[in-house]
C-alpha cells in the first residue's frame, strides 16, 4: 500500500502522528461544530445526539496531540470511546490539576 499524505494528515493532530490508530467517538457541544469540522473535515462523520450535542466518530491516532486538543475544548467535548483515550485525557487533567491545587 502506498503512502497517502492527505490521509496521514487527516489522522494526525498537532504534528503528533504516532501512536495507535483507533476509532474515536466524541460527544460535542453544538456551539463548537466549526472546531470539529476544521479538524475532521466534512460533516459526514457527525450525527445529532440531542438538542445541544452531536456525536463524531473518526479514526485517529491516540497520542498527546489528540489529548491536548480535547482538553483545550474543555467542557464542550467528552470522550465516549475508546477507553484508552478517555484514560489518557483523565490522566493529563489530573497532572495539570496537581500543578495548581
């Protein structure tokens, strides 16, 4: 299989293109839909969840760039799956919390 640069860039976050690739599921507040489309491309991977949220599913590398991006979006985004990504986000938040409290 040949290397597809566009596909590789689509899967990467903030220059971190390593780590295992998995299907991620995120619950996202409607008010940041533009942020999600900017990162994931077209809206085809989005589906309505309720009046205030949508679900996005996408294959992505599970790495520190993705974790930092999720944390940057704060309470507007929730990792639904995979569990390994959810744990990485919680661990990073815990370490940040310990710096300040």
